[in-house]
C-alpha cells in the first residue's frame, strides 16, 4: 500500500512539473518580436508603427542587477503610420546638428559629459532623443552608474537606431 501511494505521489508530482515546464516554453516568434517592439517603445516613449521592421536587435541585460545594453535598428516603411511616427519624432526630438546649450537645457544634462556617445552623429542630418534614466529615477547625476537611452533617426534612410545602457 505504501509503495503504491509513493508511486502515485511521484507520478502526480512529475505530471504537474511537466505541465508547468511545458507552459513556460514558448516557441512563437511573434511573441518575441512583439516584446522587442514593447521594449523599444518603453525606451523612446513612442510606439513603433505596425509596418516598421526591426532589422537588428540585441539585448545583453541579465544577471543580478540587470546590467547590459540594448541595441536596435528599425526600418520605417513609406506608409501613413510611419509618417505619423516621423512627425512625432520631428516634433519631440532634437534636430541635428546638436546645439550644446539647447541640448543641455532640453535633456537636463551637460553635453560635455556625454559627448563621446554622440561622436559619430554630431554632424549628421536627423533627430536624436536622449534620456538619462538614472536622473529620472534619482534626481541627480552620477559617474558611478550610467543608465541612459539614445535614439537617432536618419530621415534619408528612414532608419531608427536605438542604444540603451544600464551599468
């Protein structure tokens, strides 16, 4: 009787564990693609149009503190939804080339402290968006932790580039 009970208990526990593990497994690529779109929206505060294609996406966040970086490249199609997205970018983001005083005023950040980040795009044509997420959370700047988002939109190629760093 005892062996039968033990066997039944092991079988039931194994079945429950198997069901739980199967429930955690998701092989649907659309879920991952939608999660990428959500992550990008969370960083730039603008939803991507449905027609936009994420051509490159890398997220190295992980570990105990979740440090890492996120890079993404998004290609915008030539449609009405993308045009609305571009109008929002033009209205809310800063036009390049960068005016250091305007940048410091708009993003509450000293341009000199992040000049290296922008070295490749300072003289480009396009729009930039910058968020100091550490400052948003703590109300102060620090050199111990860098949590920022940088997005750059190139109108000539209709390409959005995103870089987010968490240290």
